[in-house]
C-alpha cells in the first residue's frame, strides 16, 4: 500500500545501500531474478514507467505482478500479460514511496531484448527503476526527488556511468518512460555530466508535479 497524503517518504541518506538492499526502501522480495554474469560491471540505470491497470495508481497490482501474485482475472487488461514473470530492482510510487524487489547485485528481469553502447542484454549490467505512471504521461515532483536520491545512493556502491530510459535501450519496442519524463530537469537535479545521459531524448512535455 502507498503512504497517506500526510506522510512524507524518508529522504535517502548517504551510505543507505547495505549488501544490495536500500535501508530507506520497503523490501518486497521478488522471485524473478537471477545471477549476473561473473565480473559484469553494474554501470547502467534504466528508468521505466508502469501502472496497473494502465492509468490507475496507488493499488497493489504492480507489487503483485513482480512477486507472481497477480490475479489474472481481476481486470480485462491482465489477460494481455497473463503468465508474465518480470521484476525491477525498484519502484517509485506517485507519492515518492520507494519499494525494492531485487538485490542490486542480482539480475532483475526488467529490460528484455536491449542494447546500450554496443552491449546487449542490459539486464546483465543494469539496475531497473520503475516510476509509477502512464507511458508518455507526466510524473510527480516527489518521484523526481526520490529518483535523484536513489541514483546518488547507487553511485556510492556501483560504478554507474549512464542513466537512460527503457525507450533508449529498446527503441521501437519500448517507449517508456516517454515524452512526459523531464530529462533536462532530472539531469540538472542530479548534477551528473551530460555524457551520463542519452544524447537524444524526446522534447519534454513534463509539467510541474
């Protein structure tokens, strides 16, 4: 469940990542993960967007999907994803709540067929972060704040070199997070050099959250 409107998600402090699990995140372990290839550097962050059912926020369906507990008969849309076994490392809710499903040292199942900088199978070397939201839609200020803090925390433990969208590693197949994601604003808030971000991103249609 998400937090009530009068609760604020705790800020992510330095040295929050302990043995691959973030202290500031609510743990919701997923069975959908595997080992990374030996010696694979974890140097990519992939930003996604998700809502279940599409356009509906605040329910438990995302967590149920990532833990193989979703009732496929609960909504007509679920028939299109019946049997799917997926996960991400993190989910950031609309109110900024942070949920973790997979140890960052392990391989979550979020990217699918993908490529970045000549390297295929991005799941092998990336950390997946889902933002609760509709593909192409806008995101909340609390989500950008939590995403910025999370990326900074991950950099303390992993040799992160790039942060990109699912659309950038699987062009033509995936379109999330889409034009509603404010890449310029996120880059400014994070303060990382431009080489860490996609060279081409769609014009932002973001509005203040």
